[in-house]
C-alpha cells in the first residue's frame, strides 16, 4: 500500500509518501510521474495539508441501505449528488468555524472519499477501478438549517459549501478495500457513528462509472460517498470531531460555533 500526503514545511508546500513516521518527498505530479527526490522529512515536523487539490467535490445523498430504511425513503435508482465548493476544503487538524451570518445547526457526516487518478469520462464499471487513485476520510459538514429554509428550493450546495465545511485527509491510501472497513465518528470523545462501507447502495467502481457518464472526473477530484446512520449536531461552543476508517487513518478537526 502506498500512502500519499501533502504537507507544509519551512514556508513551502510539497508532497510525498508516508514511510512509518517519515515522509519520502516526491516531485512532479502525484497522479502521473511522481518521482522521489531522495529527501526525507519527519512527519512530526510538518503541517499536513488536504492530501490533494480537487477541481470538484461530488457529494452523495442517500447512498446507504440502512440510512434509507431509517429515513423511510426509497433507495435511488441512480446516484443522487451535489457539487460541493472547492473552497470548502479544510486540512486535517484545521479549526472550522461556523460563519457569522449563520446561527443554526451544523452537523458532522463521516464518509469515505474516493480520489480520482486520471481523466475519467464515460467509463464502464469494469474500467472504473483503474481510474481510482485511492481513498481518504471525509467529514462532509453541513449547515442543516439552511437546507430547507426556502420551501421552493433545497439549498444543498449552500448548506455544504461553506468555507471550511469540507475537511478531508489525513492522506490518500492506494490499496484499500472498502467492503471490509467501517466508518466511525467520535464527537467530543463519544462514538456517534459506526457503520459498514459494505452497506453502500452504489459502491466505488459503480459510482465512478455512473458519475463519469454525466461529467469528466479529473485527477485529484474527490467523491464523498455519503454517510449512514448516526449523523448529529455539533452542539458545544468548541467540538472535537474525529472520523476514523481502519486502513485510512483518522481525520481530526475542531468545530467552533
């Protein structure tokens, strides 16, 4: 398994692979032709950035059997999704703040993230796996009270596109089996979500294939696969939120009201 990350150190940004507690620094393009420079940095001596810079973030709704059953909604025949602003990206460890103009509820959503590795247009499900670069951990934060504030227009993009409301990371793992893993969300020390990724209605390869029939997916684009049961509100003035997926690591952020 190769684990890729982006970092800031000594006023510069870079990327590389994780080898234990050390980063093997690379140059070029992470997705095509990356080469080691021979330099190494201690992981503890850098600041992690979001592990890639997507040209778009696709976020799924109603993609888990258990959640659909709990909400008593019909399982979709095709992916239901929105585009989340790239300015919503936040790094692992970043402090996320509720915007001054919003006083409603903000919820966490622990999710699996798919990172695309090469241009992907109209591919079959069988071809799609080769277009997946790797996987990461996502917290698809949502300003819940904005969603249905106007009864004529559900505001998905606005509710999920607020600055900082899209943390992901801490890195991208290229060899990961979603069918064998679970997503855990720990809010202020208490587990709130613990669900299997095998419960997805549209698993990764099928999802990438279907999305690629609508739009070209570019290297570094992020697909947030949707969440399942256990979503809840971050109620404290300061909230510690950890999303864990075995094999992908832990994404930790603070959310401040």
